């Protein structure tokens, strides 16, 4: 029966042509009607969203040529709001015989099913008796992904009025020297290591050895916002220095200044930046927060965020502290008997679970930067500002602003270390000697020898050259 329809279609029988064309179009749910009007074959084309005259003309012409269709007459395509006549002229040169169904199916699968008609260039309807030119394929370029720039710093304590007054007489000078370097980012992130409150009672006994409590005046929230900060991590060992009241006050004062916060247990903070959905998750070694010690729970949070966000970013307060803690090894770290997690295991697990960036802080010194599976892990961003509160001796005074560029399609596009040094009172300033860059280069060589990217002398990380 199929051969009978094909023979009749080759002779120009409209019913046979209609059967074969509709058989080819059946997967697309589209139908045509075919009849003759004098010497002219008339094909009424079905409605397909986004498909105009050029698409139908190409489909019908190719199908009839593959039949091959012998008529010297013309074919009139009628799409309702457009009409076009394809002039055949001389009979088509014979080609290897393919059933019309196969020819049209091949064209249909390519044009309709796989490519949504391949994005034909739109042209106005062609008038009757005009020759339809061969359509020019102009694939619509995919929109370029949006690039999000994040600048991140480590520990931030702009002064404290507890237990004694250690505040700068001109607080706006605290960040004046680095404010220009903080500019030009979509998100400016830091780890705020002190509550902003006037609550008088600390949750810590600062009379004990190595126990510290800090308290920042609430007015400093606006100062930090003016310096460029847009987001602070509060999952650390000082955000609770003044209990729940102090923590609640901190969140409130920062929000009033236009600065977001992260750090609650179970929290995934979503924000939309220039149309890109970011998810932030904060971790620390403490039970009040999402814990770096609970890998399974951490993985579940990342996977949950992955379903709703374009980019997933991790803030992790982890690792031992001080100049003796510069190295990052794949092992559990302890500080004053307190388990502080395995930074390498945690960071890589987060990336493997779907995170796009891991920002580590807590050791008070810079650590290695690793690109793992195409994603960046900063194992520690060091101190950034600690006016009369944080040590600045040796590597404690080596600081940085980490600039990361991420595309909305999750590609890591760029990493730059902007070197900073801390004045002896803990005030940051650009470091022309680039000591932080040299330190991280050495730490990368020792701790992440399989690093996918290399840190250059200019502070720019780039993919490692491929071996010939």
C-alpha cells in the first residue's frame, strides 16, 4: 500500500501527497491539506508557532525534490495569513529514489523536532508567483552568560568598645585606603568577627586566658556599607559574644544599613544579582551554625541550594589559627582542644556536591587557593581589619581582597589576589610589595601541587598550561 501511495504521489496525485506529507508530520502534530487547482498543486500548511513561509517552503521543496516530484507546474503554499507560489520550471533532475515519507521525515526531524525549525530568518510573506529563494540558515546565538564579580575578604573587626574602648578617633579612615579596591564588584563579602550591639552583658568570661569578646558600635554598620560591603558571614566564634540579643542586634543594624547576613543553622540565603540567582550557605565548627564537621548535612544543603540557584557559594569558618597554621593539609585540625574540621576534605566535598565557590576564613592568616574540578576553594582569607583587636605580626598582617568572576553558567572565569597589608594597629592598606601573593604562591606549591590553576606574580590565577 505504501508503494502505491508513493507511485501516485510521484504522478502528482494530491491525495497521495497529502497522505505522505502528513505521515511525515505526524510526530509534530501538524497536518496539511492538498488539492489541485488547474495545473497548480495547492498545499494548505498547518499552523506551527514560530514557523513562517521560509520554513514551510524549505520543508515542502526538499520533500518534493526527494520524491522526486515531476510536475513542470507550480506549487502554491497557503498558510492562511501568507501565500506563496514555488515555480518548479523544468522537471526536477532525478535523484536516488527515497520514499517521500523518508525524505520528509528526515527533513522534519532535523527541522521540526531537533531544531525547532532551526531558527529561520523571518521575512515578510512572499507574494503570489514569486520564486522562493533558498532560505539562509541564521542560527540564533545563545545569550552570553551573565558574569558575577565577587570580592571577598577575611576577618573584620573595625574596633571594639568592650571590655575597654578601642575605637579609632576618625572611624571613616579605617577603610579609606582600601575602599577603591573593594569597589567594582556585585557582591563584597567579609567575615564579621564581632557583634554590633549596645547590650552590656557578654556571654564570655574574658578574665580567662585566651578568651576574647568584641563589641562594635551599631553606627559602624553604615560605615561598613559605605566602604562597599554588601554581605557578612556571622557563623563564627565571635558573633555570639553578646548572646542572642547581640546577634539579633547585629543582623538588624546591618540590614538597616543595607547589608545582608548569613550564618543561621539550616539557612540558605538566596539573592538575585543582575538576574542571576545566588545561594549562600555559611558553616563553622559550632553547633549553633551549619557545621563543617557534619559533611552529610552540609552536602544536603548544597544539593538543595543547587536546585534553586544558578551559583552556590560557601562561607566556611574552619581550621586552626595563627602563624603556625599557614599550611593546609588533608586532615582534621584542632585549636585549643576544639575540632575545627578538615578544610581540604570539606572544601572538596562541597565542590563535588554542587558548590561553585568556597570562601574559607578563621585561621587569621592567608592559606592556599585551589582550583578543584574547575571551582575555586580559598582555604583562608586571613585578617582584613582588626583595629587594636587582631594581631598583625608576620603573616597575621598579610591580607588580601580575593576577586572572583563567575559566569551564570557556573564557569570560573577569573581569580585575582589583591595584596593588602595591615598597619600595626590593624588598619588595611594596599601592599606594593605583594607579600601576600608570594606567600600564597609558596603555599599553593606545598599544599595543592595538583592545582588546576597557577597564581602569577601579578596576582592573577590562570589555568595551568597543558603539557604538549
